C-alpha cells in the first residue's frame, strides 16, 4: 500500500475524524458583501495560477516553486507570504486523483486569508451544480437527456448515471475511478474497499452546503479585478464584454414572450460577434456579474429539493434553480439558437486554437477603464504561460492553462515553417491518463508606486528546462523583453527565455534574463502546440 506523505497524513486525519465544531455552511448572505474589485498596496506581489483540474501532483509542484504561497512544514497547511496575494483562475477539479485535496486547500487558503486570496469560477467548477438534481434519486424515473448530446443510454441507478455523465458530458473520463482512489488514500484503505455508492455519495456531498465544492462556488467570482488586472477563467470577447445574464425573474418574463425574446434581450446575439462595444463600466459590470452569481446560488439554496434536470433542455429560460449560472458556464446555447454563450467562462483568446492578435476594440474599451492586464486560463497552450499584446496599448493578456503540456512538441529551431499535423505523434485531446506532464509555472504581478503592475513569469517546461518571461512596459518600450508576447513575421509567438544551465535571474527585476538562454517560441493549431527554442540571431531575422 502506498505510504502517505506527512502532509497527506494530516489531511487524512482531518477527513477521518468527525469535526470538532459545526461545519461551516456557506449561505449566500455570508458573502453578499464580497467585493470583486480591489486596490493592493505598492510593492504587493500577486501570484497567479490556474486549471489544476484535480491534479494534486501539479498543485504540489506549484506550491513548491511559488514565491507567494508555501506549505508549512509543521501543520502541512498551505499558507500565504506577507505582502503577497494569490489568485486561482478556476477549474479546480476533474482530471486528476486530487479533487478533494485541491479544493480543500484552496478553500482553506481563502478562508484563512479572505482579503488576499481570490478564487475564480471555471466551467468545470460551475457544471457540478448539475449533481444537485441529476444525482437525485427522485429524478431517476425521468431519464432525461442532455441538449448537447444526441444519444444516451437508459440509467438504472444514480451510480450508472454518474459513471456516464462524467466522461460524456463533463470531459472527465477517469473522475469516478480517481475519486475512488482518493477516498482510499485519505482513509488509508485499498481502492477495492471503496464501493460505487461511497464514490457517488462523495460527489453528492461535495455540492451540499457544507461541501467543499459548494464552498468554492460560494467564495469564488466569475470575474475579479485587482489594481489594473482583470481575472477571468476564459476570455473577454466583443460579445461577452459588459454582458450579464438575466435573473430568474427576468428570464421567466422573457420566456412568456416567446423565442424572439432571447434575441431581443441580447441573451442570444443576432450574429456570433457584435460589431459595437457597449457603453459600460468595469466595476459596475463585475458587481452585476457577482450579484447574478449570488442570486443563482441563493435560488438553489431555497429550492434544493427541485426534481427536474436542467440538462435536458438547458438555457437561461429554464425553471431549474441555478439554470442561468449553469448556462453561463457552457460553450453554446441550446436549440434553436445554438450560438456561442456570451460568457467570460467558456470563451478563449484563440481562433479554433490558433493564436491571433487580441481584439482591438475590446482591449481599448478595457484600457480606457483602467484595465492593463487580463489573466485567464481555460484553453490549454503548451507548457508555459502565453502572453498576447494589444497592438495599440500596453494591455497584455496572459493565458496560463498548461493542462496538456505533455503533448507539447519540439519543432526544429532553424525551420520557421509551421509543422504539419501529421508530425504530431500520439496526440490525445481529452484522452484517458495524465496529460499534464512535468511542468509548473507562476505568473507574478508586482504593484508599482503608481498602482500599475509589472509582469514576470517563471517555471519549468515539460522537458525540465527553466523558463522566465519579463513583459516590458508600454507599447513603445525597448530592450530584449520587448519581444515577449509578440508575433514574428513567420507566425511564431514569443513566450520568454529558456535559461541556459547555471544561469539564474533576479525575480524582482528580471535581471539575468537577457544574459543567458535562448528564446521560447510557440505556435498552435487546435489543441496541437509546438515549441521552438532559438537564439537571438535566428529571432532577429524573423522579426
């Protein structure tokens, strides 16, 4: 039997023992005054990472290399350093045998430092609200379908339903077995001793008021701003900027007016993209998104015994408690619209996976309202954070999901041509097994005297090499770091520097980045990602 590390023994003992106090039940009123905008003091270092997706080994690698959080050797708890803040970008669960431990540590960290730790909601976090009704025995006889899945089998039990919906509707093919493994690990048992019913109960309990998944949803935000940084899970697009879904009452009123009401109300745009950016205020937009999320959770709290499944028809105009929040976390609207959801959760900053310049209108609209940075995840891109620069401002987008890093391919350094898809062996999207690889990275935003932030990212690539990126300030700045986040004439985006052996860098200033190491370039198509590592002479010919 696997021997538990000391901090896992501490966690296991917490799970095994009955709580000595009444469990903290997260009622909406507790968090009704939670702010979604904040100004940190000059000198504050903000650490950002995202998309752990239940991979506890990845979470451990991050904690070990982080400059803002650390694991206490005595208690085993993850703690936050003085003068620092931490933001987790969402998708805490699904694709690793550590859902319970990851969520527990994130929630405990937030509750220990409520004003300095901030959690973002991802699509994998939001869609677990479906468990409240879909795993309810009272809905078993309905055997309803899923609006985005054509066919499904008949389910004889909630266990059968759970085993099917996890891989087929939530993109987590091994979650059921992962949960069995984790329950065994935390109770010091063999996985064969954990029954299917115990696994089912664990998933159901997670979204109960005292469950850690419910607590994560209660504490998290759809969007959050800290100084000049906007934190979201997915992307801000021209059709999601400023949009807030209707409340339950508004949706009910629209439903009574017929299908055309969804277009007229703006829930379903007339075309996939808007040509005009609406007038809006970032703080007001974020506050209204937060109020929307809280109202949806409050509706669930008030009607937890509701016994109709949302997934059968989906949509904002559904009477199921939490329907509007679940739809906001989906990629597309149900029939007849079938268009992209106007959401900051499920969209991304690529075009079908290929990198593109950020939307100029969106960047300028946010920049006018004080946003100079966007931090996001959701769309995996290689084994290091990716930076995208706005052409007309110094607004910089960071996308830091590395959940498919194991599939990152290395392209020849002296061949700027885009590799063929046929050159990618054994690539799997959404396949079984760990595709995370061995990478880990952290994006650090440091607050200056003027309240604006500078950016340095550091970490390890899947191959084990050290990567560091320092993002220059302003569109007219110069120096080696000027190139990070920009695209070469040959279509490669520059991620940062791969440091040579023995070369170190000063994390506060970035000094040493230019002194050693080659440039890390990247290109992608769909979920296929290539790295090129080139020296300055090669890069200069392609700029």
